[in-house]
């Protein structure tokens, strides 16, 4: 098992094994990160990782995972008007009144 040296923002350089480190790469933009739990302060540390670093860590036996950006990020924005303070208060009142909430849900289901 390989020994990996990494840096914790609180504790400085620490030594880890391949089981202690985890790599994640986004399929959308190929950005990578690696994470580990510091053996000294027990805080989780997440650091950006260039493709070369990802390759070295994975070749050493570090676990590897890909993830995808949420589809909501590709939806168009800025269409419609901004919610007003009064609309927010009305929504709050609606959520706190079970009868009004039930009526609103029933109306939505009838459409």
C-alpha cells in the first residue's frame, strides 16, 4: 500500500495510505478533487486536483468516483419576474395554515 503525503490547513503535512484518500472527478468539466480525513485533527480536507494528480493518485490505488453537475445548472435563468417580499410573506402564511395549504394543493391537482 502506497504512502501519500498531503497537507492539512490546520496540521500541515500528514502521511496517509491509499485507503485514506478519495478522488472525485466531475464528468461535465473534468475538474477533480481529492479528500481525506486528517489523522491529527480529524477534519475532512478537500483539495482541488489537476488531471496529473488524479492520475497519480488513482494509479497508486486511491478510490475514484465520477459525478455529474445537476441538470438545474443548464436550465435557462432570468425568465420571469423576481419574487417580491409580499409574495414571500403570502407563501409563508400559506405554508403555516393547513387549511389554506390543503386548498392550494387541491387546486393544483384539479388542473
